[in-house]
């Protein structure tokens, strides 16, 4: 056994250690390492053979201070060349390739191979038996399928257990893993999971050779923790099972059931730590001395003087800016005065909040219930914690009311003393292995803490200021910096997360730099990076790859970052805005939904069909710095409203810390100008993403058509290239179901192609021959009387040799669609989703007729094809809200080709007269289809050739359209 090696990361690049020969089948490599600091240094670990050739590599990060037994699972190592982990491995080499802002001294002891997967201790009472929150943590081959039919596979943040239900399906599956783990010291097994609401979960444990069914078909209800008692000496095995919930019915179409497994842990004898979520609480934080209080008072507020410690950083405004703000908010009858009155009322409501109750190991937040925070996390009131940090502090800075300042101070010191600014143990363990580390909570917390620090600094002693600065450095900045260093030249360049994490880092670094000078360089590095990131995130025409929910998130954090960069560098805000970002308000305006009187957007990709409550500051930013009158008009229409305490105006109520500065930024960016509403053009293509919009107007109830073209980016997108959406008369008559809360397993299914308005092959997702060429626009004509599109979707499918989609908008009345599909394998389905419920009308030969009836309007659908089709319908809901009604038209089992034409004609109303106001007669053959469309516009004869795809429309008005 060799003596421990000392490794100074600031001066030594590599360290090499001898490896003992491997015997048996190793599960992990154990390396005792002492670190002088949690430096966030990135180290590549390589296993070399006797010829000094690298055979395996893995990455670790120094995330700990003090002694730590680093356990690297064998699965964590990626093979280089041969995949045989045999005795030829003789040397372990550690290479520090990015040391980060902190230096560290490591003491590295002898590495040892182990034949058992080690338990991972996450607190004094709990140890992880299995963790599925990163693919390298576990191996599916260790789980044996013991009954039923299904799959158990690796996913991003969990293991996915799935089975199929319905006719000719087993509707159940079970997998078993052998552990043979001594459990004398443990009293319970705890499992974190989320089961589809149509499914039921079962759990069996074998202890000392006796198998017990401890959870019997428990109905799914989203994320939960299941705790079962253990008694015995040896845990032989664990069996997890998924089946159809006998108390519920699945839809006719969707028969896939899913259960997401996050982790399995063992609970030591004694207390139940999950009940308290590692929250300890504390006594009341003692108020500062009378001397500090006397000096911190800023009365009378109308005088120009400020305490010398007020705004030591000046994030969103400097000292002169604060004095100007005081004048604005005290101007009676002004909009600024009204908004500050609401902020003051929020601060008053926060006076009853006691932050000390939530002191503990982790932030008491709700991060979408994805198995990151514990099910017992006390997060129902956490929005008040963030609100107190920002709005109570701001009210104090404006008025000098010590009640608000002291409330903010208690919240600030409580959060500074929370051990980890993360949602839960998943974001910290296993220490040293970068599983889930997305620092959303670190960013949100750093933002609120640094802003509060800046606003109430006179109320803090020098020791307390240093305590907060240290917390911002060690609990915020270094975690954010590490993630940005790890992914800054990768996916973050095209993701909302880039802007979110940079904002938190700027807040943390600029405040911490008062006592940690090296933080200033970190802030400068990522300020420059953000400008580059934003220039690419927004395409040249202003469009983005991510859906509008993420546009809102990205842009909110981007504009706040630019305000900070401007304030700290002296550069004008307008000069920091990339040209592409300056164009994005045009994109936002076009994607606004016309199916709702409130502000919503087309639900593309990972976007929920819901009101947008936090877009106001972004709209005002574009109005103020770019003179965009459309954005001001949108703000006046949807956001110039009252905001009572607890409103989303002050941050998301669910307790994540998101959008906490929404109200403050609104006040800062508000201008006394009158908006000018502009009509949008009838046709618009965003060339970078090849998204096409046709409309009859820009107001609620007008008709809006959207086509999803362009490349597939995989950034919060779905398998939906080539689909279309249609709104008319205040309803979404052809819909994208969008997404739902991520903790619900059904959200993973909503990405599938079958949930979008495209053709599928045997229900499979688009598979992309070339994602960068997923959809090609072959022809686009936009005329006064019609719009015509010919798109090639072939590159979106490995299974198709031809997929041409042609769409004609006969303005302003109806649409004609023609799909030409040749498949390599049989089994084609044509999918259509609507907010209206589908009703089948009498078929006409090869033609099928439907109506999709929504409350305010409906859609008449006539389909003609070159073959007989079978129609199936289903309805998909989440928590009682209908996401979509689904119509699927199936070809025969042997058919590998499809020629299908459809007329889609919307109508207003829901009574019989409204339904009968549109009639469509159809004549179809293998050569083509002829539709006679009758309505208030007259009688049109529409011909579609199945041979060459040519459309011919003879309008009752005498107009002729050939496309």
C-alpha cells in the first residue's frame, strides 16, 4: 500500500497512481481524497494499461471540502477502444483540465476496486441504495424482467419503467434486482417515483429469503415517496412493477403506461429524516443594535441624503437612480405610484412571514416535483421568502420603514445560513460525480440574496456583510460557474438556461467581489459569454428554437442581466442588445394566440397552454430601449392591471424563486408613453426556423394558421416537424397539446409524433435522417386570395422515402391539405388533434367526414384517400383539463403508401345551425378527390390530384386558383 499523495492543483497538472489488479466483476473504484476546498476543479480520470494506453475515462469534480471517499461506478467510465475491463489496467491518472476560480490541495490515497455497489450517504439517517438520476449511476442489465411485457431503461433524470395496456397487451411488467445487502442497521426502504395517473405501481421486497408484496397496485398520483418497513438481516432483492390501474380506463389510442423511478434509499434505525426534509429551523434572528438601527434609518425620504452603505453594488440602479425612483413613486396619481403601492402592500403582507422556520440543509423549494426535492419539502409558502428578500428590502430602500428592512434582514441571514442553495440531495450527491447539477435554484437564490444585500446593507454589521458575501461566493457563484464551465460551449449556447444561470452568477459574483476579488474576473468572463450566447439564441429574424414558455424565461433573465452589465460596465443598455435579440419582439407578436382573450401563445414544444403572467418586464424593456410600440401596446392590454399581495406579479407562487423581480423590473422600466397598436401582416415566414404564419387579422377570434418547418434542434422541442396548427373564432381547432408539469410521466409521452399533426409509422416518433434538414420548403406562394405551401418532410423520418405535404389556404374561409407518403414499412397513421371533440359523420365511399366541436366554434373535416381508412379517436387530459381530442386515421396493415386530401373548414358557434352552415360533398378515387364546399362564401369546387398534387379551386365568386 503506497502512502497518500499530495496534489496541488494550482501547480501540478496530473497525478498518477498504481492500480491493484482487478479480480471478479468490479462495481466501483474507491478513492479516498481529502480536499482543502470545494474548488469545483474538473478532473479527467483515466485508466491506463501496462503499455500506458488510455482504456477508460471518466470525469470528476472537486465538490467537497475535507475527507471524502469518492466512489466511481464502473458504469461511469467510458471505454476508449476495447471494452474489456480486465487485469491489464495498471495505472490511474488524474488530470486537472479546468481548475476554476478556487485553488485546492488534494491528498489522494490508494484507489481500490470494490465488488459491491457502495451505499451513498446523503444525511445522517439515509443512504442511497440505487440512484437513477444520471445514466452512469446504474446499469439496466442488473435488473431482470420477471413478469409481463415492457421496458426499464435509462433516461435523463430517472429510470423509465413502461408497459403497454389495451387489447392484445399484457398491461403489466415487473423487474427485479438482486442486492443481497445486509440491513441490520436499517428500518425502512424509501423509493422516490412518479407514476402515470392511469397506472398502478407495485413493490416487492425479499428479505431473508421471504418475498413480501409491500405496495400492491397503488394508483399513480405524480411524484411521491413510498416508505416501507424493513425487518431482517439481508435484503435479497427488490421488485418493481407497473400495471393498469383497474379503477381507471385508458384512452382508445394511448396505451403506454410509464413510471419514473428516481432513487431507492435505506433508512437507518431511529428517526424519519424525510418527514422534516432536513429542516431544523432556528430561533428569531436578533435585531441589530440601536446604533446600527439609528444609522440605517433613511428618513425623511424626500431629502437627497443616503446612508453611505446603501447600494454598495448598485445592481439595477445606483444611488442617484434610487433618489430618482423615490421622486417617481411619490408622485401622486402616477402609474409608478400605483405600482409602488402594490409593492408596499406585498411588503406589509410579508411581515407575518417567519423565515427562520425554514433554516436547514436545502432550500425549501418546489422544483416541479421531479424527485430533486423531497416530497416533504415545506415549499407551500416559499414564494414569501423570495418576496421578502426583494420587495420588503426595496420598500425599505424607498421609504426607510425599518419594519420592512428588518423583515428582509431576517430572510437574508436565514438563507445565507442554509447549507446548500439547492432543492435537495439529488443536486449534491453522489459528491464528485456530476449527475443532476442544473443550478436553477442557486441562480434564483443568488439573485434574491444579492439584491436584498444591496438594498439593506446599512442594516448589516460588517461581519454579517461578510457572511452574506461568503455565502454568495461558496453557495452560489462557484456552483453556477462550474456548470457554465462544463456546458458553456455546449447546449447552454442554445438554451434558456444560459441566461438564467448567468444572471444568478452576475448577482453572486458582483456582491461577493467586495471580499473575494477573484469573483470580478468570473463576472466579466460570463458577461462576455452572455452577449455571445444571446446573439445565437435569437436567430437573425428574432425566432428561437424553444417554445414561448422558454422565450419568456430566457428573455426575462437576459434583460435583467443586460441591465446589470450596463450598470457595472457603464456601457449603454441599447448597445448591449444583439441585433438578433432586437428582432425577437416581431417573433413574439406573431406567435401570440388568437384563441384566448388573455395573453397566451401557440403551445409549441415544451410550452403549456396557459396565461403568461411574467412577460411584462420584457415588453417594457423592448419599448424603452428599442422603441417598440407593439410591446408597449401588449403590456397596456394585458399587464396594466391590479396586483394584490401574493400575485404572480411578485414571482411564481409555487415557490421556485422564478420571476421574483418581475414587479420591481416593471416599476423600473415603465415609461409614461401611449402605445400604438399595429396590425400584423397577413403572411409571415421566419426564415431561420422556417416557421410560417398565415392570418386573417391580429385580434382575438381572427383566423391563424401556423406551420412548423425548419431544422430539429432538440432544445425543449418535440417530434413535430411539419405539423400545423389552426385557430379560428376564439378556439384552437387544430392544436398541439404542448406539455404539462414535468413530474407527471405523461409529459414524456407528449413529445411523441403521434401527439402532433403529422403522419406516423406504426406509432413511432420522427427519427430524422438529417435533423438539420428536417423540413424543406419546396414552394411558398402568398397571394391576396390564397396562400400555398409545399413542404418536404422526408428527412424527418428514417422509415419514409417520400413525405410531401401541400397546404392551400383559400382566403379567408378554409384549408386544403394533401399528404403524399411512401413508407419503407407498412402501418401508416394520419394524426389530427383539436380542442374540439371529434364526431364522425356518415362516410362517403373512401371519404370520411368529421366535425371537431369546441365550445365557441367547430371544424368541419372531410378526408379523401386512395384507400380505405379506419378512424380511431381518443381524448387526452391532465388534472381534469383536456389537452387535445385525437383523430387517427389508419391505413390497412399491408399499406406502405398513402395519398390523402382533406378540407378543413372552421365555423363559428356550436348549435345545429352553426354546424350545418358548412357542408362538404366528396368524390374520390385512386386518381384524386373532388370536394364541393358550401358556406356563406358560396359553393366552391375543389380538385386535388393524387398523381401530381395539383390543386384547382373554382370559387363560387368566379375566382380560379391553381396551385
